[in-house]
């Protein structure tokens, strides 16, 4: 059971993450200042450096926090869960600063001297795990490689959100994700599952702020 001290530390860490996410999302990595972040969090520079070590450490934590903002909202399994991950991701990109900042930092990291594919690989591994469940349940075509599908979906979603951000400020990102699955599912899903997998954005309930 967490101690009072551990709970306080977790709350402090979350306050810093949220403040940093807002600043990174608004300004990008280069223009974001750690003084802005701690001022917005109502904390000290010492707290930031204690929990994250550096501005880069904070950026890495945000990039790697992305799946944790999605999984708690899901109950489905197998192939449907992979679809739902992408739909909830698209929905929360409109209002979750931690997710938005993590995505922006991961995509733009080359511009600030980082070259770390960890966040993308974690998404791939997460999707691969659910696609392995789909494979075991007979939901995938025999010729389909779960790892290749996972890698493709991560890459497709990365590019899709960049395009949608430029074109519509991501207002239609969920529709774009749904279109991707409409095109992809016939080549991935077993015939017996093809009409059971739901890709309509309306199936995703309001996941809150």
C-alpha cells in the first residue's frame, strides 16, 4: 500500500507532467522553458529536477506516457482492441495535453537533438500483443503477420495525425482512422470476423477530459 510520502510524490510528478505537457504542446521543445513549466505547476525547479533530471528527461517521460492515457478506457480484446486503441487515441488527441505533447515531442524530436524510437516501439509492442491474441483466436487471415500489421498501424497513425493537424487541427482525425480500418481490415481480418469488427467513431464513448 502506498505511503503518504509516495502518494505526495506521485501527485507532484503528475502535476509537473501535466504542466510540461501543456507548455510543450503550446510551444514545442525548443521554446519551452523549465521555468515556465514549474511556474504553471506551482512547484520549484528542484522538484522538476528531482523527478525528471532534466528537460530532456521530462520530454522522454511524456513520450513514453502515451499508452497509459489510452488503455484505461478500453475493455475490448484482440483485433477489436487494436481498432479501439486507435479510435480512443484519435479522440483523446483533441483534449488530452499529455497525449498531444507526447506525440508532438516524439514526431519532432530530431529537431532538438533526440533520436529515440522507444515510444513508437512501445506502441508497436502493445498492438502486437493484442494482435497475437487475435491470431490465437482465429481473427486474422492466415497470411497476416501481427508484427507487420502493428508496425504499419503505428506508422500510419503517426503520419495521419500530422496531416490532420495541418489540414483540420485534428478535427477529423477519428474519421481518418476509421477510413484507414475500412481499407485495411479486408486484408487483415478473417472472413468470419470481417463484419464483426466495429470501426465507427460513434462506438467510442466520451472518454472525459
